[in-house]
C-alpha cells in the first residue's frame, strides 16, 4: 500500500484528502484497464472518469479556478494504478487548459463536453522543427478577408487521431518570434484537417502527426487575442508541468511499493532479500527521492493555488526533479527484481517504459534547467 502520509502535509486541505480517498476507491474498482486497443481504452477511460465526476477537476468553467493540488493528486493516484488512466485524465486538462484560462463563453461549450467525458481534447504545440523551441513555430494562420487560413504540421500530439477538438498554436505575424503566435480551437471534423501519421512509442499512447491544409477558421476560433499564443501556451504549461511531476511521483511510488513487496517475499541465500544491506540502501534512496519529489510537486501546486501569478521556477523544479528521480527509482526497482524486472508483463517493466517520456514532454529536463537558471538570474537583477 502506497505511503499516504503526505496527505497530512500543510500544503493540502480536507477537500484534497477526501478527493484522494474517493479516487483511490474508484481506482481499486476500475483499474487497470485492458491496453490491447489503446485508442479504445483511452476513450473508455475518459468516459468513465467523466461519469465518476473526476474530469470536473480537469478544467475551470466561467468564474472557476483550476485547483492544481487536485490535479496533482488525481494524476499521482491514477499513475500509481494505471499509466494510461493518468494519460487519459491529463490530456483532458492540458488539451483544454487554454480554454480554462482564456476561453470565451462559446469556446467553453467544448470545455463542458471534455469535463463530462463526452469529448476528447488535444494540445497541438510541437512541430517537426520546434519541439521545446516554441518561438520557432512555423504553422501559420493568415487572416484572409473575414477568416483565418491555417496551414502547417504538428507532431507528437497526444490524443492525436482520437481527439474531438484541438487547441492549435500558429504564427499570425503580429511580431517576430514568440510575439507573433496565436491559439485556435479546431474541431477534428473541420475541412482540411488530416491525421498524417500515427506514432508508436515504447509505452503505447495515442500520438499523431497532424496536417492542416488550408483550413478556414472564423475569428471566434481564436483563443484570447492575436499575438497572445506564446503567453497562453506558457501559462498552460506553468499549471500543468507540476502535474507531470505528480504523475512521475505516482510511478515512483508504485515502483517503491513493488520493490518492498519483492524484497520481503523473495528469498536469497536462505533469507529475505530485504536482509541484504545493499538492498536496504537502495530502498532508502528510493524512499528519499520519492519524498523529496513530493515536496517539490505539492509546493509548486500550493504556490499556484494560493494566488501566485506564475510558478515558472517552482513548476520547472518539480517536473525536473520528480521525473528524473522517478527514472532512478524505477531503475532500482527493476534491478532488485532481477530477471523478472525486464520480463514483459511485470509491473516494474511497464513502469520503466512509462516514465521515460515524462522527462521529454512539456519541456525536456535540459530545458527545465535553463528555465530554472534564468529564473534565478532574474531574481538578482
């Protein structure tokens, strides 16, 4: 059973403890799901999470505010039980993050659908030549008469191929670099929208490369104002980067649980594996990394929830540390499991594949270091 003592930390309130208990019971009854057909599994998970009411936390309606601590608790708990369930929940939040923070009343009609589990959403930012370098986006939306014409590509788009609506970032030309980007809401059935390629990765999730071929969009499709795309994208990532750390934390907690079970029930040289001091040392390191990651994750979430306009530094630290250390924790779990640790179907083997992408998406670890360093420099100027 995963350690729950963190729920009593001063970062969290009674509503978060109640949410954790409710979700834990739901996970025990519904997870893991069959991953044979990943697309179908994600669609089913979104519907189930919506019906149970948990997707209500994935967005903020008119006059509401995203509670980042709730997002983190949900992602940590789901990841501990089933990585695909975490993915399904996370994309409803990230995909509609721009609408939660900047959307018009008309655009929020899509948000109502994604929060109910009746529609899937996607966040289309990355391109073949601009992953972490958002300011270098080439996808364009040109104002022609009374509509925008969208052309270009996006890649590595989560929920690509199964989403009903996409938030797409494109160059509208109000200024150079980051100053000339805008965000648009693009339904999947829009003429000219194409799924150019489905992408297979080591931990299967719905991913795709998208193409936009002379798509005509009304001005009402724009989220926020012209030229605000970079600000919108960074604001969304500012909120959801902490939750990536929370998902990594969930994977790490599961790896620690599996290791403790293995070490106490597996015998080596006539005694439990746990009696070996080297194994005890590994377990101590794992527990330390888990708790340190949890402190950074929930500090960042709490800081945002209590009113900080931006938590760029805190969120970058949480994502960087939690994802990197989760990789280390899971690697130790695989080592302690021996041959079983690399056997397909073993939980720690699946965790080993699940964790790797989290150190890349929503800003690679190297990018987070740059963000943290620049924030530190800004504080002394």
